[in-house]
């Protein structure tokens, strides 16, 4: 259960449940302690400790005979904070609990023109290029290619990438993640993607391109991901801002995968 993540198990469960509460789930009440223990593969006492932390923060109410129910403030907090990148840890933990990763390759190569432009470095500057398949219980979910300046990736390689998400490794290396710019489009699976994702050549895939910046605005990761649309969902909330004469729709990201 995500044992490689530097967080106690109860805190991992707390983070996942907190995120789900903020998304407005469990309107009819949370599952019981035994059900949650089975879901996360832990002892009941571990679940109880996570629930106690949620109760201490005022996100849930617990009463004998009535079970555990969310407080209205939990969903409201999610609406206020859905777009912040500081929710990254919750997404990473959630992803780590529910998926596994297989590293197909990890090597230091000269940056091509596209990677160099995305990372704002000179062409042929050394970068770490890694190719990974992330899977859920149903099978392959995504095929992710990442490029990171070699100087930032000096402390980790194939073994570490198999154990922890790349953004966690960058933060452990001293990088302070600040922001990300992401583009989502569609792409047909070619032979190199069809095999790892277990789909026929020509299948429609979601294509995600993301550049992650540190707090100073310098690019630290360029990612290209191909996702099976039957196993990956990208959900956003749109809120209208302004008067009837000047209406703007502002997007708030609610659910995303970070690698």
C-alpha cells in the first residue's frame, strides 16, 4: 500500500479520504471502519486513526448508531481549494494507493529540439528521459514519457522511479514545485503505444502534455502522457465570474494525475 511514500499509512488514508470529502463524495455517509480497512488493506486501528484526524479537523461527524458522515464544510473547502497546486500531495498519494508503475526505460540522452524548447535549455543538453507504464487493477492506464534536466535528476534513476512519483523525487532533491501548464488533446495509438497500453493500433487515446515549473518559474519537467480514455477521467468544475454583461467561465481542476 504505497509503502515507498514517506508518510505513515494512516496519514495516507487520511489524505485520500480528505480529498474525496472535498470532492463531495460520501453524501450518504462514509463506509464503516471494517469496509475501509478492507479497501485500503490495513488494520482497523489504522483506519480509526485516519478518521480521528478528519474529525479533529471538522470534516466529519461520528456518532454511535449513525456512523460517520461528512460535514458541509468539507465540500465547501474543496470548492475553494480545488485549483491549488498545493493539493498535489493528495493526488500523488491517491494515485500511489490505486495504481502501480513499471519503468520501461530510464537513460540520460541529449535533449531533442522539442524537449529543449519545453525545458528552455540548449538543444543536446543532457536530460533524463524515462518511459513508464502506470496500471490500475483493470490493467494499463497510461504511458508516460518524462524529460528532466540531468542535473536535477542526478540523485535518482530507474529504481527510484519504480518506487515513487517523479515529482516526489524532484522535491526530495530540493526542487520546490511552483506551477504547471498542461494541454489535453487526442491522439491515435501507434505501435509503440498500443503494446504497453494493451489497445489496438489506431485506438483513440487522451494525450496530455505538461510542463512543470519550480517556484522561480524555471521548467523542471516536461511530460507527455497517453491515457486510455476508458480508464482515465479528467474532471473540471466551471464557475461563472462577473456580471450578466461580462460573463467569464473559470475552470477549477478537481481531479488529475501527477507523475
